[in-house]
């Protein structure tokens, strides 16, 4: 965990004391993306990054003009599965040709070759685009977009340490009833392989309360007003701090994690948990496992 977190220093070197605009912050309830967001904020703090602007999917472009570096949120949505995020990235990089643009660690996946070529043509025109990616397969695709490609762990690793090493579960105690999380995706990236557990599945949305949902809808209304956006981002930070805290505590209260979510996997490793890893629909989880986590000592099975 120390080593994976330390690799984020390469991103800090590239920023090199310049003013940063951090955009495409997740303003929705995918806790995996929120873990990336919180890891990124921890990274900013660790390296004293000067973030002059933070924006979600509605971006006040005048603030981008004042920044030296435009930083895209990392994750697993670079490609044609999530058009909203990809369209934001393509629009910004085409418009701000005089800025350094950095995409934080992503997994790349395009269903259609034509969509990949169209997007790559847009990015290739930019002379100062730097692409951090999370697996070897994405490295090869990223070379279509820029010559500046870096294999780097997910930003959630900058949340380390979440526990003391003495809290790691090195072996399951068969003398007592162990607590298991059966984490199964319920979105477009779900996999067909079943864990065959006799336990109801859990996904990130089970963490979210009705009060959280109402609060987010209220913030979404105010976020449409440009003058209120900075304050909305502050309230969103508070709300998501609570959601991530609940998620960490929920995982920490269990002994064994079955998951086909990448950040169910990453959070489990940050908490030193025993786990069984399944893949998502296109192999993202095992691509990450092979790139960075193959020596994690508490994998019971990876299928």
C-alpha cells in the first residue's frame, strides 16, 4: 500500500507548483468514484497542490482560463460507455489547447472502434495532454491519444493508511461466524459469473439513505446556478465525506469480501481484508489486479 500510494508522486512532479483546475468531480452516488475523489483530495493535501477551481459536470470555463493545469477526475469511465463524461473531456481539451491537461488514472474501454478513433483524433491535436492509466491494456490504447502515457495506480490509494497493519486479517478464524459482504454490481458493467453465495447481494446504493438522496437533489438544483456552485461543492464535500466514512466502516465490520466492483476490491485491500475477486463485464478488475495487486497476500480466489 505504501508503494502504490508513493507512485502518485509522478503526478505531483508533472504539476510542479502550478495552479490546478480539477474537473468532472463525481456528483452522483457511485461510492467507488467518491473514493477516487477523496483519494485525489488527499493527494492534493499530501503534495500541497494549489487547486484554484473544482467543478463537476457543469464547468465555469472562465476559471479554467485562470489555471495552469486542467485535471480530469480518474476512474473507469474513459470510453464510450459513459458519454456524458467523455463529452466533457473532449470539449475541454479541444477548447483549451494552451493548457496542460492531465487525466488522472483511468481504465479505458471503447465498445466501438469508430468511437475510439473519433475521440483519439480530438486528443491527439493537443500538444500537452498527459494520460495516466490503471492497467497495461489501457496503456496500449492510451498511446492512440498521446505519447505521454503513464501506468499509475488508482487515486483511491492515496487514502492509505486507513488502518494500522496490525488490523489486517491474515487468516479467517473458523472458530467463530465470519461476516461476509456479497458485493454484486447492478449496473451495465455487471458480470454473469455468480459467487454462489447464499446471501443477498450488496451494492454501493445500499449505503445511500433517503436523506442523502433528497440532499443531493437539492444540491443539484442549486448547482444549476453559477453563483451558487462553489458553495454547493463545499456542501457536496461534506455529504460525500459522510458517505465514504459509512462505506469504510461497513467494509471494516466484515471479515471476507466477495466483489465484482473494482473499488470494492481496492477498499478491501486498503482495509487488509480477505477477499474473493470476480471481474466486471469487460475485464477491468483483473486488468488492475495483474498490473498492481497480484502480490496482495489476502486474495483467497480470483476468478
